[in-house]
C-alpha cells in the first residue's frame, strides 16, 4: 500500500511539473492524492473538498464519495465515476466528455455549462440537478432519473433518453434534434414537463404521449412549430 501511495505521489508531482494538473490552491495536490487513496473527498459542515480546476482525466474514481465537492472547471474527461456519490457537487463548466457515470448519484448537482459530450449516464440520478446550457450531445441517458432537472438551453442533439424519467423537467429552449426521447416515464407523467421553444426536429417521439408536455413554440420532428 505504501508503494502504491508513493507511485501516486510521484505521478501527481510529475503531472504538476508538466502542467497537466492546475490546482486551484496549494492543497489541491494533496486533495487529489487523498481522493485516490481513500475514495473520499466530500464537503460537510466540518470540511471542504476543493478540486476546482483539477485534472482528473482518465482516473478511476468509481465508488468515490464526492458529495458537495467543488469540481468547478475540473477535467474529468474519460474518467470512470461509476456508482460515485456526486450529490450536491459543483461541476459547473467541468469537462466530462466521454466520462462513465453509470448509476452515479448527481442529485441536486450543479452542471451548468458542463461538457458531457458522448458521456455514459446510464441509470444516473439527476433529480433536481442543474444542467442549463450543458452540452449533452450524443450522451447516453438510458434509464436516467431526470425528475425536476433543469435542462434549459441544453444541447441534447443525438442524445439517447430512452426510458428516462422526465417528469417535471425543464427543457425550455433546449436542442433535442435527432434525439431518442421515447421515454416510458415521460409519456405516463402526471406532472408537466416543459419543452417550450425546444428543438425536436428529427427526434424520435414514437409512442410518446404528449398530453402533459408544454410544447408552446417547440419545433416538432417534422419541422413544424407547435402553437
């Protein structure tokens, strides 16, 4: 175990020297080392996990506890965050391109302007999360929970949302062109989902019931504008 910790420490120091890791403060390097060793870096009343701007690209962070952590503008490209606890975490403007977030908990997480291009969000919990202006192009959200999620102005071009829970979600002015939104929990929703002014051109709405969906000004799959 000491040998592994030593290797991690040397690797992080070398990364810092060549500019791969850009810590927000002097404790950032130590925080990353702690995260890799313990799988825990959460914020609470007694401590604050600051990983703002950190480069965590390609790291295996599965099953880690990052609840409430500051990961703003962090680089998590191609990292594994399977089953991770990111509830309440700040991931604004973070790079999560091609990241694996299988069954991760992102309840109430801040993801506005985050890059989630081609990310795997299978069965992820995004309840009440903020993804406004986020880039989710070609993202896989099969079976994801998006109850009350803010996706206004988000880019969901070619995204797969089959089987997701979109009840009470806000997708106002979002881009869903050519997306697969054949959602079982969307069509049976008892609460309204806001798709006003959204772009649904080319989207797959086969079998979807739209009775509880606000579509004012939305561009429909055939290119027409819903009044």
